[in-house]
C-alpha cells in the first residue's frame, strides 16, 4: 500500500470550547498549536476525506475511498494520549470517560483557512483512538454534487418533512447542506439547525441562519427543540432520526407549519418507512404511518460510488421517492413492498430508483459497469435498463 508523506508546517488553530467560555477564549486570542494539528493539515493537503488514528499503526488517510498510511512510524499508546487528550474540552472529556467515546467538531487553520472536522474519539481494546471526517468549506450546488433535478423540488415546500437516507459516509450531510444553501440563495426565510456537531457553516445570503450545536449552544436535543418553536424558524435541520423522541418532535414541527430536514440510516427510500416504524412500539404503527403519509414530502436515499471521471473522486447513486397519492395510499395500507414499483412508475414526476440512477451515471461515463453492478439492488433490472428495456411493473394498487 502506498504511503503518503506529510508536511509538519506550524500553524495556529482556533480553540473549540463549551458555552460562553469558548467565546471569551476566542476573544482573548488563538490557542497554541496542538501536536495533532499537523495530521489534520496532512489530511487537507492530500485532499483526504477521513483521518484514522489507532495505536500500533501509522496515521491513515482515506483517499478516493481507500485507506493509505502516512509515511511515519506507528503511534504508540503514550503518543496517542499526548496527541488526542488536549483536543477535548472538559465536557467532552467527561462524556468520553463516561461513555467510552465522544463526538465533537474540531477546527484547524491550514494556510490561513479554518477547516472543520467531525471527530469521533473512541476506545478499542482499552486504547484511545480517533476517526475524523473533513468537512468541505465550500458547499457545492446540485450540479457540482451530480444530484438529480428532482432534489431541487424538495427545497421549495413551505412545510413538511424531507429525509435523507443512507449509511454512514454516503454523503447525506453534504446533500442536505446543498439543499439548505439552495433555500438560502432563493428565499428570505429563517433557517435553524440543531446539530451534533455542526458540520457545514453557512454564509448568509437571503436567509437568516442560526446554527446551534448540541452540548455547546444548548444542553440537549429535547431542550433545543423546545426552544426552536419560540425562535420563528421557517426551515429546520434536526439531524439524525435516531429515536422515538427525535422523530416525534420533528414530525410535530412539520405538522405545525415548518419545513423539516433530517437524516436516517436506511438503505433505500422505501425501506426507510420500516426503519422509522422500528423506532416505535407496534401499537403505534398505524398512527405513525398516518403521520408519515400526510407530512412527509420526500425521501432521498444515497450511495457514494467511486468515479472514473478525472477530478471527480466519488458520485452519488440517488433514489428519490415523492409522496404522491399512490405512495401515501401504499403507506397507509401497509403495502411497503409495493413502494419500489411505485417509484419506477413515478419517474415522470421526478422519482427515480437506484437502477435508473446507475444507468444515468453509466451513460454520463461517471462510473464503470463493475461499480454499477456491485451496488445494484437488482442486477437483472440494470442489465435490462442498459439495453433500453423498460421493466416498469403495471398495477401497483
């Protein structure tokens, strides 16, 4: 495996601390550079997406989807503690000691530019480690992300819920950031985000934007949502739908006149319905189906694929499900197994399934056939699509 050499140029970084103490510290001046900052600079320099630090291994950078080691010796236990412990404020140290891990944002200055990283500090086999995701300072538009035109439609509603589904690292956060920035450029609205941690920092254009970080700006998500209803938002980002409380709070916000964006771990747009229901006891499923059918505007599911086009590292395969009357009826009737066919029939409305998305990416010469077939939910359907055969199934209802 090819090793990546790294630079050790000294720079200062801006401290991230909790509450008002952070503001006072930043007003007082920049903190001294931390030893770990040179590894974050290497990540930016080599345009990697993730930094992995594990005891007994050299630092690893994910570059174009593959992990590669930096050209330096492995990190021992003592050096790892020296590198990582100063990154955490008192709150994160407390969480780390109680939970065995902590999530937080980190800012490092590289060549005069502040770069943000989403950090997970962890323990494994009793030793401390780190995984950090680099957050791009620039928020690309839909075309720059190779997103289908149907995504734009989900930015123009006045109220309702829009979910981005996918596994970790599928680009959900970047797509939502692009959608919020579309609203920011087009409408005069108030955008309020509740994030843990904040990833993309928006530059206000037409919108007023308030970004609140759980643990730093507000104690927890529940309190943040209670505050939100008094803060006159038009558009809200509520982060990940990870439990019953989060989803119920978000759906209530959608019911009361807000446009709510969130993310969820699900493999397809249609399977997202089952994933939501799994958050609730069975006796609530009918009520939740009704809430989903009448408040959800659309679900977008993504998979990031390695691109064959020069200067384009990865592109998303995207499935889009709009909540038209057919989709609503299927969900109300509990016929989730028919949703994939309904998505295919709804292509004229801007819907698309993964098969169509993969076909379009192949036609645009953004991915190769082995990549497409490796992730295709139905390889036979993809073969037919490549040959120009419409496999749309009639008679959904």
